[in-house]
C-alpha cells in the first residue's frame, strides 16, 4: 500500500469488501526463513480492508504485472484475482489483488495475537526484520488515517518482547 515499487498514474484510497488484513501467512522468504518463519500480511476471508488502488498506464502494465508477480509470489502463497474495490468518492472498479490461499502450506490461519507476536519477534528474511515490517505497517496506516486496533496491540506485544 505504501511502497508500490512501480510507476503509476493515480493512487486512491480504496476498500475491498469480503477480505480483511491479517498476519496469516508464514514468511519463509521476505521476513523469515524456513528454519525461522516470520509472518506477513494476507487478505484473509471476512470483513473489509482499507488500502490503496493504483491506476497503471496501459503500456506499463506488462512490466508492472511481472514485477508484482516476482515480488508477491516467490512461493506462490497467494491467489491472484480481480475483485471490485470501492474508491474514495464512491466509484467502483476492478483491481488485481493477491488473496491468501488457505490451501497453501504457508497459510498460518487465525493465530492469537500472542502467537503472532512470538513469530514476528526476532524473525529476519531477505527483506529485513519482521518487526520492521509490522512497525512500517502501523506507521503507514496511521499516516493514511487508519487506526487498526488489532495491529496496534500486536505491535505493542512485539515491542515488549
């Protein structure tokens, strides 16, 4: 949401209904290893998620799509899908999303906050510390005007070790 990593024409706040933001994916690549997995976010079934939608120029789409596949699918943890999102202002548009695959071996499911904190605390992968990923998430959500009490509580648990 806060680090697209690709060129875009426009960015708007958006809501995806039917999926919620959750630390439900074991990370064995970006924020952990096979020996010491961490956790990363996924779009788990249920609820709604506030995020951002990016409009990409048609001529840039093949390169952007290849980049997203490489970044988001190193272990094929997600299911790519087109889902309707509601943009700020009320318009609706289809958007490419990466949904959590409950059938994948990295699916962590609904873990308690305490278990999530234990997995996040101390995990490190190719993209850095798992704790930094959580901290960045909470800080960027706050900057977007989104207060996610569950993520705030999780961060407090991780910080107190």
